[in-house]
C-alpha cells in the first residue's frame, strides 16, 4: 500500500506587533532580538488563531512603536492539499 507523498508549502506571513506586546511575549529570552525570540512570538500568534503552521526563519524590522516580523511558515501538504 502506497503512502501519500507529504511535502511542505511555505508561506511568508507578516506581523505588525506593538513593541510592548512583543516584549511581554518574549520575557523568557535573555536577548529579545534573537531569532528564537522572533520564532516564539510568531508561534504564539499562530496558536492564538489555531493556525497549525510550523515557524521557520523570521526576519524583523522595528521602529519606536512596532516590531514587524516576516516569517516563513511551513504547512504539510498531502497530494497538493495544504492542511492548516
């Protein structure tokens, strides 16, 4: 019996987060400007919306009021159907 092929679909998700909210989300990280902190923040945002994406690389930009996260989010795909 053949198993269906599983591949990953990758989407770029963009988030604009108030800087205070971001800092409250990454309190467990010594360096809030570390890739792992960005990934954690995106993971938390995905969980809030029941999004089952897998967080990959995250880039950030910031200003005085917001942090902007650009995240590669992967979704398993079976036979061309993305499962979110």
